């Protein structure tokens, strides 16, 4: 009994100083996080404020942090002065098709890199990373010559193939790491139970690698949705023109910028990507493979 009392007396209780230090540290972390968040969100907030401003008021009068007479007319004008719905469909179709094509190629290639040893494997991985490091403009002239020769200019196929060419190397690199992190015992158990290697890939590897696949798909979708260079060079008509190209048509000369309509178009263009990220963020941060070989 005396030893227990002695140990209780000797063991120091948390002091008020330590408690204040922890509170100060957490407060500092929260303050820094809030500043970083504000810094990231400020351009989007300002974009929305300008989109509901009347006419050019944000740029010809005194600076207003919120318009005195907010209006939704700019959003109405977006749909009245151009076929916005058609451009939106074009962007969505090209982005979704690019994701499907990129993942269908990248999944099989990444699985081969992660599970098989063959001559030139490391060189091929490095080569793909080098291709991804090249800027898009380097690929512009070769792709333009190829598509013009094949008669594919101003078609969906040209946009999808061009963006897939630029996205596949990164997707393969990302998925190779995701597949390599999975234990081989899972696939071996599936093979023992009678699955073929392809069935093991579909039923075991792909479900457990879902976070990596979704991350790759999101990256490809966002890159395709925001791509301006390929959409500008490979399209010439409203049939296949995408949203990133649209805003430039509201710029008429150096002194005449339809900022309200431009920002309204930018808000409508940003919303799908933001909603997609918010919907899938739980998959991005989840660890579906944790403890998969236990039990």
C-alpha cells in the first residue's frame, strides 16, 4: 500500500504549463491550416463574387468585396450567348472517354510491371516517366501531323487519343505502386481456388486497389477536363469544342473583357470537378488493403 502511495506521489501529474503548451500548439496548427485554406479558397470566392457582379462594375469603379447589386444575369447570358450545354457535353464526353481508355490500358500495363519480371522492365518504366515529364506542347506538332494525315482533326477521337497519350504514363506509374503493395498471397490463394490470372486480377486485385484506381481516374479526368492546348488546336467547330476553349471568345480586344460572363462560365466549369472530388475523397483517403492478409 505504501509503495502505491509513494509511486503516485512521485509520478508527476500533467501540469497546467504542459496543457497550455498543447493548446497553444493545436491553436497554432489550426491557425496555419486556416490561413492555407483561405489562401486556396480566395480565388474561387473572388471568382464567384465577380460572376454575380453587374456588368464590368468590379473593374471600372472602386473595388468592392461584394457587389452592391448582385445579379444572376451573367449566368443567364452564358446559356443565351453560346451553346453552353453542348460544350459541357463535349467536355464530359471527352473526359469520361479518356478516363475509361486510360484506365483500360494502364491497369493491365501496371499489373504486368508489378507482378512480372521481364527484360527491359525498369527501362520501360523510366521511359514512361520521361514521356510524362515532357510538356504537352512537345507532343502537339507530332500529334497534329498524325491526326491531320488520318483525317481526325475536329473529332472526339483526336482529343481522346491526345489526352490519353499524355495521361497513360502517370496512371501506369501510380497503379504500379498500388498493385505492388498488395501481397501476392491473395492472388495465389485465388489461383488455388480455381481462378485464372485474369479472374484473380478482376476479383481480387482491382477491388483491393480501388483507392489507387480512383485516384488515377480523378487525375485523368481533371487533366482532360482542364486541357486547353489540345482542345484549342484540334477543334475548330462547336460540335466538339470543349469548355476550356470557350472563355477566350469573351475576350474582345485588350480593353473589352466580359469578366462577369467569363467568371460565370468558370464557376460552372469548376463545379463538376469540385463535386467529383468531394464525392470520391473518402475513397482517396481510405486504406482498403490494410490487414488484407490477416486472419
